[in-house]
């Protein structure tokens, strides 16, 4: 009776222990993706019994940062402890699965080996029959009945052997395909064999049996986003359409399905503590040694406060570019040290090597269009668009694809750190505007007087507008710059151009009506000692 009572007590204790632990599966609700990493928020309702319970929120990313975990609960309960960890039990299960697959593969190898043995025996028997199938006898004429009986035997036996070999070969091919599939499964398991799954352990004390809502938040690595832009121009009478997108990468081993997505320009891995200068000491032999700054990178707050919100409108009323695909509504939150793009449309982002393109929105930008010609370098004229006050768009640095009249014309880079307030975009070559540059012989020459050489150069440039509309065009050339005190450059004629004294750039601002042609000339002199060999173009 005493032993029976002890057994019952142990069984009850085991039941009590198992009831005090509960595994909980959750679904990602909101994800904020930084330039490096992501903040994941999950929510789940859990049925609790009265008393202490250990909850294990499983199936999370193995890249979860334990010190970033935050847990909140709604209900009549107390959270005793929170701990982020890795679940190596799941990893052990993966190893067991791999072992089972390996045993299947070994069994297939054994079956293939047996079939190969059977084929070898059949081949040897066929060879034996072939060598010994000649029928002989004491009489000159062999009994026809004996000959027919022998031929029937050879035919039936050879047919049976060949049929058996064909069946064995077919079975070997089937087993080889099965083996290949198992090897692929083993390889896939091996790719993740070094990764355990993440989990969060939460110990709570519930004052009563209840359904409590748990909110989990944590930072995870292996996620990032990069801004990409499509800049579209239909013609020079209409505004620039700017499509703002993001290329999102997530390989966290978590599946984010139908989540509310926010893209942040912050990078929590950089830290936010300003560096501190320490003493700078000069050493002997002119060696300078700078002691490393003692910098402590405190964990950055993934979510920042103090936001002023405004919305990107997908299309502008009356916008002639409204036929471009409309993106989702996006709210820009201008944080203290970052910018967040809160996307209203929910997204599903599977974990893997393949990136996902997320549409942020579209802007219609007022622009001034201008043609630029530098015939010294190119015999073509280039169309440019200039967008003022572009920094107010809160763009991030990234590549931009350029489209003019629905044709891809190239790629540029938007530098969000640029200090200029005007963004200049090259929209490609326009063959309907012609430009030429020829040397003017009457303004070109070379003279040597005593120990001095004087070289004169003159150039004539002609631009013709073959378009049916008027255009504005900037024509550019340059004067040489001297880097020697005894080499002197003098501008002779610039034909009304503006001259940058620092760079030597010569520019004419021209307005050309349809079919109009304009010519501009400029010349310069270069004087230098005859002892120098100066190449003047």
C-alpha cells in the first residue's frame, strides 16, 4: 500500500509539472525593418490556470537577440521573469530526422547492391547457356525431337533471364531516384543543422483561471531594406513622377504573413552614444600614436518617440501621370534621429534568399527641364530635369532607375546626404537637337619670341534645335587652367558666356525656338617658356 501511494503521488506530481508548462505558438503582427535587423511584435491569447505557469513561446528566429525581448500581458497576473533563448530540443529532433533519412538511404543502397548481384548471376548464366547450347550425339543425324526440346529450353530460359534483368534495371532506376530525393532532404536538413529555433520563456503567476493576452517584442538579425526609385518623365511639359520602393531582405527563419510593415532608416547595430576623445600623445621619431577612443555603444532603442506624422499621397489630383500604378498609402513618421515609413497595406514576407519589393508610394514633383551640350566631350545633347527642394521628401540614399517617354535611359544615385537643394537628373540623349564644335583657323596659331611661346586657340560651336517646340539649352566648354607660375592663360573672347574663374568652365544659357540655330565662339592664349613642353588643345 505504501509503494502504491508513492507511485500515485509521483504520477500526480508529474501531471502537475506538465500542467505548469505550456508551449505557445504565435503569429507576427507588426514588423519594423531597419537598415540592419528588424523589430518583431507578436500577440497571442493564452489560457492560464490559477497559479504559476511557465510559458514557452516557440518557433521564433534563431537570430533573436535575448537582451531585446520585451513582454507585456493583459490580465490579472504577474510576470515573474522573461528570458530569450534557443530551443535545442527542436534541433535534436532535426538530427533524429536526419538519422532516419540516412538509414533509409543505406537500405536503398543495400537493395541496389542485391539487384546488381542478381543481374551479374543472370549475365553469367546467359553466357554459360550461349557457350553450351550446341546439341551433339553419336549419330550423324540428331534426333529432331531432342533438338526442338533443347531449343525450347534455351529460348524460355534466356527470355526469363532477360525479363528478370529488365525488371531489375527498372527497380534500380526507381531506387536511385528515391535515393536522390533522400539525399536532397539530408542536404536541406544539413543547411540548417547548425541553427536552433528561438524561444522566449515567460514565468507568470495567475490569480485566477483566465484568458490573458500576451504581447511579445524583440529585435532579430538577418533582415534589412534598401530604397530604390523609379523616376519617370513623359515629356518636358509635365512633372516628374517619383515611384518610391524598397527592396526588403529577410532570412530570419520566421514567416511574416500579413503583417503591418514599417521601414525605418535607423540602424540599431550602430549604437547611439557619442564618442569621447582621449589624450593624443606625440611619440619620439615623429611617430604619432592616437589612443583609441573609449566608446561604449549602448543598445539603441528600436522604437523612437516624438513623431510628427504626414502622409504620402499616391497620386496628385489632376496629375497627368496618374495612369502610373498607384501604391499603398504610407505615413511618414519623422522621428528624432530617423525616418519611418508606415505602410498601410499588409505584406507577407517569407524567409529566404529571395528579396521582396515593397511599394512605398509615389510623388509628383515640379521640375524644370534643360538641355545640356558639351561638344568637347560628346557630340550629343542631353536632357536634364532639375527638382528643387527635393530634401523635403525625406528620401534615403539609393539607386534610381530613369525612364523618359516610357523608355529606360539609365540609372542614377540619389544622395540623401547631399547639401544642395536641387536634384539634377540626366534623362538621356536627344538626337533631335544637333551640336558641333570646330576649330577656327583664324584664331588658332603658335608664335615663338625669344624664350617665350604663345599658343592661340579658337573654337566655334553650333547648336540647332530640330524639335517642333522651343527649348532651353546650356552650352558648355572650358578654358585650360595653369598649375605653373610661368605658364599664363588669358581668355581672349568668350562671346557673352559666363566664366567660372576657379574651374575655367565657360557656359552659355540659350533659348532656341523650333528650327533655330545658334553659334558661339571663344578663344584663349597660353604663354609659357620655350623650355617647357605644353600640350595646348
